[in-house]
């Protein structure tokens, strides 16, 4: 099952769910200067009032960061 199909199946089971799943590759734009970088979702975090958040790890970085769902794009 593709990542897109998994997301659709996952979304259909819950009313308000995360858009991405653990293990999925996504693009994140940290700043306009850095451009888009490829990251992997390592953990889903709850909605803290400003939307769902994710813990992600970059392909080139040795650390994880927490980002809002709105800053991520699917890497098909």
C-alpha cells in the first residue's frame, strides 16, 4: 500500500487525525533561505491548540525537531 493510500485509510478511521504517518518521508521548509529538506516522521504529537505536530529527523542531521503539520509536504 502506498503512503498516500495508507494516509487515506488512516484518515477515514478517525475524525481528526494526523495527515502523515510515522516512517513517512516529508519535505519541511525550515526557512526561506534553507529551502525544502527531506525528513522522516519519527513520532506523532497531539494537537496542542495550534494543530497537529510531528517529531521529524532530517536525512543530513543527527537530531530531531518538532514541527507543525502546516510546515510539511508529502514526498511522493
